[in-house]
C-alpha cells in the first residue's frame, strides 16, 4: 500500500477514535478491510494513540492564539500524525511528512487546513 493511502486510512481510524466510543482494535476492525492491515497504518495509529498526551503537548507549544481544543478535528488528527512521524518514527524526510500532511488536509479539511498545518509543523521543525 502506498504511504499516502496508508496515511489517509490512519487519519480515518484516528478521527473515528476521537468521535466514537470504540477502542482502538474495534475502530481498526471497522475501518480497514482484511487486506488493508498495513504495518505502517497499524504502527501510526498505535503510536499516536499511545503517545497522544505527549504529542498534544508538543503541538500546544507551537499554536499561536489557538488552543488545541479549538483546532478542527481533521487538522488536530493530521498534526498528531505528522508529529508522530516526525519525532517518533523518523523514517521519512521532514519535508515529505509535512507535504503529505498538507496534501491530505486539502482532501479532508477545508480550504485553510493546509496552510494551518504547514504553519504549525514548520515552526516545530525549526
């Protein structure tokens, strides 16, 4: 599975995890088809879920005039994923991770999502 597709699937799982009352295993089961159990997706969703508090603290430190709770759920989820990939996985170049988050934001967010994601992540890697 391509990384872009895997990231989109991970976004769907993590988004559902924040909006529904299911545990991680159930959410994965409901979101992924049997042939979609990609190691990258599973690593991403488990890693973000397990490190959510620490990831959120990193994000909060780079938000200007925003609280994390005010950030739309799609953007918040994408930021969490990108932070996990940038600071925990470290297996892709920073520019690739940021660009992927921006591109996915254009698909799942609104017209300002990509710019917002870019601003926050760019501050984090400086």
